C-alpha cells in the first residue's frame, strides 16, 4: 500500500479526500490518503499532493517521497523551496483549462464588442455604434503553454488574428508564434487586445513595465488572469491616466484579497475580478493526480514536470 498526503487546509481535504481515494481504488492502486498537518512517520509518505497555501515548508522529513504533485498550475510558491528534492509536477487540469478559456473569451469579447458601453439604462443616451469584426482586432497572448494555446485556439476560431509569444519557439496552426525579445516587441506592437498568461518567474516579474506598455497600440486593452506581479502597477495606472491604455481587466494581484485602499478599486479604467478566471476542478484534477501516481509506481515519466531551473 502506498501513502498519499494531501497537504493543505481542511477545505482541500473536504474537496479531494474521498474523490482521490475512490479514483485511486478505481485505478487499481492500493493507497491510503491522509490529511495531517504534521504527519506521523513522514518517511512513509510516497506522494504529496500540495496546495499552494499549505503550511508545509520543509520537505526534508519526507525521505521516502517519490514526487510532489501541485494542485494549481502556478508553482512559484514551491518551486524555489530548497528542501524539495523530488520531482515536482504542476497541475494541468482539463477543468482548469476550460474555465480559463471561457473567462478569457468572455472578457475579450466584452471589450471587443464594447459591451460595457452599450448596456443601456433608461436615462442613458441612445448611441448605437457598429463594433468591428473579430478579424479586424489583432490580439496577443503572452505565455503560450497549455492555457495560452487553448485560449488562442478558441479566439482564433472566432476570427481574431492571434499572436502568441513564449520564451521558446512554438508552432501552433492558425496562430502567429513569436519568441525572444524581438518577438516580444513585435507581439506587443500589434496587440489591440493583450492577454497575460505567463508563469511568474524572476524573468517575467513586471514584464509589463512602462517601456513595454508604451509599445502597445494607443487604446489597447489589457486582460490579466495570469499573475499579479507580471504588471508594474504604477506603470499601468500611468498608462491608463494618459489614455494610452483604454482599460485593464485584472483578476490577479500582488496582494490578495486586493486591499480596500488600493487605487485599482476606484480607477474608472480598471475592472477588478476576485481571482476567479479559473481554478483547479477536483473532479477532473484527481484524474491527473491518479495518472501521475500510476506513472510513478510504474516507473514511467510523470506528466507536467516542472523545470526547476526555469521556474515552471
């Protein structure tokens, strides 16, 4: 029998405990799933299912662990932990991906069609206008992993000319794929709509600073469901105040919940949503967890392994 530790708060156990136990049984894996803040006999734990808000900071007692499986796509909270010596897998969950696609498509269309402007109240001015077609609105996605490519496929299917930028070169049908610093400049210069889906690493922190915001076409829209620190907050406020950026829809922030006195709340050019763009869905995530445990027990490569040197 193997032992699997769900390392997180009580809510994680409530969401995943029974589901994971049943899924392991269905897969023919004899396992005990536990949830303990300070597990007895930590050396007997085979796999750690790790929630980013977990109180666990020291992995060194888990001398028998074969892998840590992250519950979220983002691993910035654990990837630099020097006590973590075993493989780390990030979560690539079909439910999470589907939710992100729907949120990004919804807000891209909201801004593209001018829905906020067009919602009429009784005392509003009757001011009809004809929005452009999707094919006339170039859109760029920074971050072209699983999530970025899925969002690109959906938006390209609606007719948007989509450019995807990533650190390394990619090749995705129907999308202009760019990479490197020169590619980043070109991707930003054409981005009337910009979606940020980059991981947070030292190389991507404040990637959208004043210099790069200035590369966007005047009147561009910025949508960030990725990570809050991808943006220099003060630079964004300045770009909005100058009119260079027309609007920013932000789902993620440096500090969450967003403090009540933060200027984002009161700015007319900013829409705040409370980190809801997407999230791990337990019913589909347990399938990924079980498959990685099966692979680990069979001596096969784990899915979605993190490159610790890159941070994702």
